[in-house]
C-alpha cells in the first residue's frame, strides 16, 4: 500500500536528499514540498538532479495539507515550537532538526543552552537511528532526525561500548562542507573552506549528547575538523580499552553487533587502498562503513566509521526509520550502493 509524504522546508540539501530517496521509494507518493522563499518555483530550481523525476512546485508552509508522513527540515528551534500544528497533519512526523533528539530536558538545556518548549513531545519522540532504536520505531508517531557526526561516532563505538571496552575515547571527526547546509556562512563559504583542514569544534560538540544518550556515560570527547570535501563524515576514534584485545576479538564484536544490519558494513582488510572506511565509498548511499585496528605497541583501539552526512547522517536514516515505523521493509527505497569513484 502506498503512502503520501510531504516535506516542510524542502529547499536545502537534506530536503533534496529526502526528495531523491522518496522519488525512488516504491511505496511513496511525493506530496507537497514547502519553501517560503521559493514558493511557486519548480523543485528542480534548487534540486536540478530531480528534473523530470518529480513534477512539483514549492508551496508555502501554510499550504501544506494532510498526508501520511510529514518530514520537517527546518532550522533548529523551529519544529519544537510548532510540533502540535504539524502533528495534526500526519500520523507520522519525522523531524530532521536537533529539536527532539535528546530525551532528557536537562540534557537539552545543558547542550543547547535553552529550555525545551515542548517537554511532553521531547519525551515521546523516538531517536531515528535504527541501529540503536529499532525496537522503539514500529508504530512511532514522532521520530527525531540524527546528527551526522553523532551517527559516525555512535556506530564506530557501539560494539566496544556494549562490550564494556571503553575506558577513555577521543574521536577525531572530519566532515565535508555540505554539513553546514545550503546557505553559506563565514565558515562554509567556498573560498574559506577549500584547500584547508580547519578545526571548528575542538571539544564539547553538541552531537556528543546524542552519542552519550545512545551508548551511555562514556569518558568521551571529540574534535570536529572541516576538510576540503563536499559530502562525508569520517570518525577515527582512539580508544583506551578496559582490557587488552586483539584484532580477532574486534572482528567477533563487530560481526556480532552488525552482522544482521542492512546498512552497516565492516571494513577492516589487511591490504588494499580501501582496507579501512572511506567517506568517498559511501557517497549517495545509506551505508555506514565501520572498521578497526589495534596499535600493538600501546594496545590502543582505533575505531572508524564513514557515512554520507546527507544520507545515513540525515535523510537516509530518516527514511529507514520511517519504513520501520510504517511496518514496511527496512531497506525499501534505500538500496542505492553509492558512487565510486565519487
């Protein structure tokens, strides 16, 4: 049975990826797509790759009508204050902002510096990363999006956290420019961003809150660095383990954690250019490539994860979570294998 999906705030990169995935979803009918700035313009004006694939004009947010699934792609802070309005239009709402990612009002206050305007819905929302929330997603009515950096850190460290192996961890996260969104700012403007590696969050990044929520109270910090890349996130986490481990032990842990996961691939080969996760390999796909190594001198574990920030780190996880909420096959509409070389 088909369903009708609409998007509020569909002119950005995440909205474009949602549209691309929904156009290829066998059960989806693309409904309305709103943009106040582009109201009345065709979607391909800002999403030229969809020319000829979807025949729609942007509408005003006030014109969005009832549908089966409503995706919200609005700036941080907008959805939380209007969520009752949007929930009245659809039995399933998926908000891709950070507004409903944290279950605790105290954590939200601490990490975002403000009180949450709708505590009842904050507690009811389901975090939209199926690898950690799959059992809670069927039948959900409000699903939160995920942070792309948080996704890479969580999936890199999840098997180690579950095994109680993390004594201390520091994640070095490298990200592409599309993470900053479609509107250029001082840090994402191309002349500033190109041909450089610039650390913009040395510590205390907000996405750490999601990682702690998913994995527990770890001794974990992260540094986020912008590099000359458009799409992609690569997390390289340096882990001081609670006990000595060998590579063969890590193979067992990661296979046990991800052997049945449709979109997580374990990449830890002995040789070859692609022996460890590489963001370029997953571009356009919903895959997360995870890998690991052990420093024989120190016993330190190196845990890695590469994702496309716009797909597995945003729109892809949202569609995957939607599939589970609706009782549809989890991989439906998400089987594109990615581009290589990209």
